[in-house]
């Protein structure tokens, strides 16, 4: 019999790639999506990957425990991937309480539904390198102390520890993936990589001249979402649940990432990028650099896509989107 997976946050970047990955593995995929007045556009990422008609979209919200209980009871998934979150750091200062309700307490709701309805179920929590925030070690691993620097990171920290707590309290097969930034052509346009690749495409096509950015000196350990969703699945195939850092082990400035993106179309970033102080954050995470050696040792996970390859793929996809929109 095919295994069944429930994916919360299925309309997001990782939800779409994970659905595609699980379908290729022969899973039946149930995707939790909240009710939206714009349901047609919300499902766009799944459509882009050509998987929308192969998954079952179920209506629910991770702040509504009753919907989660009913869905788990009805579909009896073997694996539950909790990817749903208010996931944008900047928004978390504008809407800190909502961020807490979804990104922190929402995790507890999903865990509770799994505990009540799926005693044999396996659970994955989408934790984040943002939890390291003001870094306490130059290279961050599972043993590095956390120091969150935004309401988003503080909420993720709750989600991480409540996952550990349910594992230790109830013996649940619950694992937390501490994933460093990962991007793709399906990344939300508010995140810096996609904001840049979209601007590069518009500038190249003559539809715009400049892009405003904030802190160009910030450094991130950027990987590709396709590599990272594979790690999520691998974690849940382990006999013993645990927590794993997933990262590339290389860190790059926003400035250098911009250079790569503009250079891909023969332009110079310095001719088009303007620094806008309004885009600086109230508290910044200056640098993140992960050590994924535990995941490599435990189940052989390694990234396969370089930053240059990923940024080129993103710029090409944005060029294609804008060209089509111009027809
Ligand atoms: P996205 O922002 O692309 O997707 C977030 C998803 O959560 C969307 O499907 C969104 O639905 C859904 N969602 C938001 N609120 C609710 C709610 N109340 N109930 C149900 N669903 C909800 O994020 P990513 O795909 O990039 O990331 C996936 C997860 O991994 C997130 O938890 C994120 O915080 C975490 N993470 C991501 C990293 C990255 O670099 N991408 C790094 C580390 C962790 P809708 O479409 O309706 O808004
Ligand atoms: P985050 O690491 O989850 O916050 O991912 P982002 O892609 O949103 O931000 C990565 C880094 O890029 C942060 O240090 C931001 O301060 C920096 N950055 C610089 N300019 C911008 C911008 O215009 N938008 C965003 N989102 N980030 C920017």
C-alpha cells in the first residue's frame, strides 16, 4: 500500500517541492491549505511544478486544532510534515502576535492532532537557522546555543522545543530540521534572493532600472529547496527521531549574491542597486553558516546544487515569467 503524507503549508515553496518529491516516491499526498478568497492563485506553485492534480488539497488551518484532528482522523497519514508558518522575518515585527499564533502555537496544534489521532505517525517540524540569530559559534550545528533576533525566530524556537518536548514526553517520532535559507524559482518574492532575481529580469527586459535593498553585508548560507525537501523526508525515514542541521557549509553576502544574479545577464549590480535604509531591520542576523555533518553521517545527505546554479535558474525563470507577461 502507498504511504500517505500530510503536508501543511503545501501552497508555499517547500510544500510544492516536497509534494513533488513525495509523489515521485509513490506517496499519496494530502496538502493542508487554508481557505483563501484567491484560491486559484494560491495554488500556483503546485501548478507550476505540474503536481496540483496529483495531490488532494484539504481545507484547514494550523491555528484551528479541530480541523487538524478531523483531517488526521479521516486520512490517517503515516507522515506529517509541518511546513506552515508566517515565514517572513520582516512581517514578524509588523504582526508579532499572529506570528506567535501560527509559527509557535500552530506547531503545538499539529503535534497534538498527531498525538491524539496517529499514535504511529511520524512528524517533521520546519525549524530554522534564524533561531541561531546573534550567533554563539562561528559555525552553527545542533549543539550551538540559540539566540533569536526577531518575533519569527522566537516563535520558531517555541516550535522547535515543543517538538523536542513531545518526542521526550510521549515517545513520538518527531524530528526537527534546522534548515538554513533555501531558495528556488518558487521562493516568495519578498525574500532577498527572489527579490533580486525578479529585479534582474525586469531590468534586463527594460521594464525597470533599479532595485532598493537593505543590508548588503548580511551573509547567508543559501541552498536549493529541492535539496532541502529531500533532507526532510530522509529525517523521517530514520528509525530514531532526532534534530538535524541542513546547510551547505558556505556563506555569501547579499552583495555577492547580487553580483552573481546581475552578471548572469551581463549586467553590473552596482549600476542598479540602491541601498535604502528603510529596509534595514530593527535587529539583524548578520551572518549564518551551518555545519550539516550530522545529517551527512546519519543518512548521507549532501547538497547537490551550487549557489551560482540556483541563482541562474531563478533569473532564467523570472525572465521567462516576465517575457510571458509581456505577450
Ligand atoms: P512559505 O512562506 O513559502 O510557505 C508558508 C506556508 O504556510 C504557505 O503554504 C502558507 O499558506 C502556509 N500558512 C501560513 N499560515 C498558515 C495557517 N495559519 N494555516 C495553514 N497554513 C498556513 O515558506 P517556505 O516554503 O519557504 O518554508 C516552509 C517552512 O520552512 C516554513 O515553516 C518556514 O518558516 C520554514 N523555513 C524556511 C526556510 C527557507 O529558507 N525557505 C528556512 C528555514 C525554515 P498561504 O499560501 O495560504 O499563505
Ligand atoms: P531571512 O534570512 O529569512 O530573513 O531571509 P531574507 O531573504 O528575507 O533576508 C536575508 C538577508 O538579506 C537579511 O539579512 C536581510 O536583512 C538582507 N536583505 C537586504 N536587503 C533585503 C531586502 O530588500 N529584502 C529582504 N527580504 N532582505 C534583505
